[in-house]
C-alpha cells in the first residue's frame, strides 16, 4: 500500500492539503450591489413597506415571477412564512399537521404557533417525508402536510401530494432550505397550496433574516396577509388588499424590513448564478466518484432539480458511518453523520424536547390540551426508528460559494479512498 492509499487516520498522507474553504450561499457573495441597495433605502428615509415604490412590494413581484406563482408575501422570517401559509390554508386549533422528523424545529414550531398539533412522520432514503408513513399517520383531525425539502433536495413531491389529495389535505411546502430548487420542470413551492422560503443567513439567497409566502390562491394570500399584519387592510398607499374579498381577522405582526427587502432583491437577481455554481460543484464531486462503491446515494426523485448545496451518501450501518466520518475528517474533509446520538441537532425530532414533552407556553396546555383538539398524538425520542436509522447511516457533503470545482473533486477523492479502505 502506498502512502497515498493509506488512510490519513492511520498515518498516510491526507487527500486534502490546503483547507477546503468554508462558506454559505448568498451571504458569501454579498458585494457592492447589496451595499448600495441598502444604503439607498437608508438615504431615502423611506423605511415602511406600505409606501410608494416599496422594496418589499417589488421583491414580492420579482419573487412571484421567479417562482411562477400568482401571489407572494414578504414577512420577517421563514418561520413566519410557514405560520402565514398554514393559517392561510385554514390550519388552526383542533387540527393535526404532519411534518417530517428531519427538519429544522421551526417547521413544527410554526404548526404549534397556529394552535394546531404537529404529528411527526418518518423520512426515508430521500431524507424527506416517507409518503407511506404520511398516509399511515393521517387521522380524522389531519388538516395539512408539510413536506420539507432539506439541504437543497426536493422530497418525493408527486407521491406526497397524491396522498394529500386522496385524503383532502392541504399541502404547505417548506422550501426554506431549497430556495430555487426544481422538481420535474417546475420550482419547488409550486406543487402545494402554499409554500415558504427563508431568507436567513444559511439560505440560497439571504438578507440575514426574512421570509416569503407563495400561493396561487387569492383567499390563502389574503389570509396570509391578515396573519402577517393586523393593520394590513388599513394601510394607505400601494395596498394589495384594497380589493380584498375576505373579511380581515387579527393575528400577529410579521411585517418585513424595507432594508432587508432591498438587499434581497439584489440577492434574487444573483440566484441563477448561485444555483449554477453550487450545481457545478456537486456535479464535479459526483463526476469524480469511483464507479465501484459500497455506499448508496440519497434517493433523488429529480437528480437535476436540487440546489447543489449537499450530496448525502448512506452506508450499511451506523458504526461504519462513524468510521467514515473520522477517516474523512482526517483526510481534510469536514463531514458528519446526520444523526449521531451525541450532538443535539435541532434538525432531528428526537432533540425537540419542548415538543416531545408537550411544553405549552400557557397553563392551558395548548395546542395539545386545546378543547378543540380531540386527537391523542403521542411522542417519544425513539418513535421514528426508520428516521434515526437512515440519518445515523447518512453522511452529508456540503458545497458552498467559496469552493471551486477542484475542492469538490478533492472531497470526492477522499470519499473514494475511505470507501476503498472501509466500505468493503
Ligand atoms: C427547513 C426549515 N424550515 C424553516 C426554517 C425557519 O426559517 P427562519 O430561520 O427564517 O425562521 C428553517 C431555517 O433554518 C429551515 O431550515
């Protein structure tokens, strides 16, 4: 065995000698354009979204065109966008909403914020909702399902939407981690009744914080607007609710900032470049992998649709996954198993103690003890064995805007080497 073949963890030469750059998506390419857009708004002293020439209104129009939906609403976060979308489609106290056991905790938190109860379902090798488990978890109280496209990869949308339609459920797509992703020729976010984007620091495009709600349904849109701002119908100026057809109700305030909207408009103008670069990195990685391999890939319904920020491989067992993790780290590739008993990952349901223990912000115990709720959802840390098994065997390789294709190829070479030594 040559020094190159010997694993670095055993004293061989590491594949990666110069560190692979860290970074994210949109924020890593913030430049003079964003700085100018933000300072222009500040100089204008016009910082309210219901005003002539509103940045938020312009972003909404541009984002709607980008996605191909009729209505878009900017709010102050992705979580708020999910809350507005859920309330928009009619979710509320007494309802159950199915969410995956692998998502940022905010997806389930948004359900609770509407007064509904989250029902947490298994993910499969797509690392997204398992359509069979979604169907198994439907009760007479189920109102909606929230497929979450994690780490840039669309879920099995066709099957999930089919299950939802069969049972007359609403679908709210959580696209927070898959902004700009596509599925079978259309953008994710256009398959359900409503969808949410996050614009936070880690997302495809970003203004630090922010979110967008998408829908083609005028009623859903109006309800989302009422949810986002109790004064929404009353603002003068460019108010899209002037010709509303629903009676307003009172909810929260999730109004967005004009400064962030201005920044986000610039980021949106860069989204195709961001997606192209990320996808070129992922393709370089995939193209460099040896044909002979012992691991399998995450299931992709549409291999061309993801945003290119990650590639996940699934090995035979958890111990091997941990062995791969340590060996790859020694080769100079920062990679981890998605679930590993130790690290409290806020993206895995078994760490959502506040939800698993049904901790309510109020002595009434809502939403679980809400008098409108007649179901009996139960949670436990090990209730989704399939999810924990698959995530425990999955290793995720991340790509970012500061990397070159050569960096991605080095990551692949490290995986080839480790798989040849350990994969068997
Ligand atoms: C899958 C998913 N859903 C929802 C959210 C919530 O978005 P935000 O942080 O903008 O509220 C996030 C953010 O990290 C997310 O990753």
